[in-house]
C-alpha cells in the first residue's frame, strides 16, 4: 500500500526554507520527496493543496503509566488497572501529533513491544524501565511515618521508580533494567515536587553512585538521564558523565557552560509546573508537594535563556501526570516566550531524535526515514505556537505509514 501526499509544503528543521514536493510513503517508510502524481494500483493520493507536511513530534520526557497526579497512589494501582489507564494516555499523545516519546520512568519494555506489535495504539515508546532513587529520594513516595519496606512497590506497573542505595545496589538495579529492555538509565539526582520528604535542593546520589550508573550505562552502549534542578546537582551529574539533564530549572551560567562543553542535552519541562500550580490540589497532589512548586516554577523561563546563551542542546519534554497529559502541546507556547521558533521546532524533532539515537530514522522528512508525518495548517518555523493548538491546526497524523488521525477527508 502506498500513500502519496501531493502538493505538500515540506517543513523540517534541516531545511532553511519550506520545499514544495510530492511525498511517497510505502511499507512504513518515506520513499520519495518528488514522486510523480500519476495514479497507481494500491496508491492512495492525498492532495494537500499546499498545506504543511512535517515530521512527527517527539516528546523526550513522559510518564505514560502516570494516570494519577498523586504518584504514591499511582504506584499502588493494581497492575491491570495501571496498564489499562495508560492506553488512552498514549492514544492521546498520538492524536496530538507525538509519534515517538521517551518514557523516563515507569513504563515497562513490554508496553513498547505491545505498541510495535499493534496490540495497543500509541507513539513509538523508548523506555528506561524504573527510575533509580535513593531512600528518601524522588521515587520514594512513602509518607514520613511510613516505615514499611521501601521496595514493596517497585515491581508495580504504576510505580515510576525503584529504590537503590549504594554503588552495589545501583549496579544491580541498572543491570536489571537493562536486561529487561531499558534503552537508557534514569536516576534521581535532586529532590522533586511529587515526592513528600525530599526538598528540591537535596542531592539524590553521591559521586560514586552516579559514576557507577554511568559506567553501567556506557558498558551497555547507552547513557544516563538524570532528574536535576539545581546548579550544584547539574554540575555533579555532568562531572560524573550524565548525558541527559532533565528539567534544569535552577541552573546557573557555570553549570550551563559545563553542560555545553560536555555535549550534554537538556530536557526542560515547563508545562508540568503550570499544570501542578493550577490544578495540582484539585487532582490530588499532596500539600507537601504543592509547597515545593514555586521553587522550580518561577525559574523556568530564565533557565531557557541561560541554556540558550551557553549553547546547550535542548530537547522537548513535558513530564505531565494524570489529567494534565492533555496539556502536552502547551510546552510549545511556553518556550515561545523565550526561544525562536526554529530552535523549539528542532527540540521536538531533530534534537530529540539524536538524543534517542534515532537521528537516521525519525525527526526529519527524508528518504528511508520512518513515515512519521503530520499535516498542519500554517508554518511552525514562522509561528511555533500553532503546534500548541492541535485541535485547531493538526489535520493528519501518520505513524510508520499508518494514518491514525485525519481531518482532510
């Protein structure tokens, strides 16, 4: 089966200007950007009449099993319920134009396999398994008076992370996640909003512990992603070899310059703090977590400016939880207050693809890439905020040659 997108205005981050073409898709891949419009047996022709054709979007920081904003309650969901609640979350991401996502804590590799096998509909899913945290760190969701086994939830589908203390436990946990299909390792290197007993400024792991995780990841030909907010935590993570820096809200110039020199990638996630501040209490976020939101929310836009000045590559991320998943595209509009459209567009396509190690497969409209294609009204390189309104501007979503969302016909 072939699909020919005729009269398409092709836009991606590798082109200085839009290009008019006829994009031929066959067997899930892009085969030609200048195909003839002649009918052929088994060919479906979609005349775009000059509408914009662009690559599918990539979100590098999601939690597809986080169906509740209260992450302690989420971790305790029965496995079948946690799994089934993830299905509409993933379908929603696909319908908003995200054809690939990187899950940074929670989703099992089997869920990615289920999507590839057609058993569930959703974006292509790149997983790390469970994130690693110290006792009392960002995935230890026990209340202060809870002295029960801290490991008791780590095998649950709804748990975003697991506890690992000390070099030996970290090595073992990293090896287990890699054996089970993790494409990278995630660690919690700062305190966090959603966990009850760790102030934001707390450092999550010692130098020796982070170094052990990095070594295990490198031995497996991959990298470590770290949850970090403060400049102190970011500097420690970079010095230990961490490649992917999540959030970075309270970064400073020195830390940003270190990240740029190391070739690290930052994944800011500003929309989640807007969602937590506006809806967190209503959606079940604990009072302890609500008190911590301001520490990171107020520094978000400034962090983008610092990262941009230092020349740090930034990938697109959202980190949304519970009912807030529907706000995934709002990150485009938030970043547009500070960053130019082309940089934001690249963050959700070419930069994100490189972080995933898939820069020759996704993120660009080119021959032999996956046919992950969006059709939109308008040019996102001129007005990136149009991507923040998918209900108004998104006309078609194709993933690997299959159309999932189509308002053109």
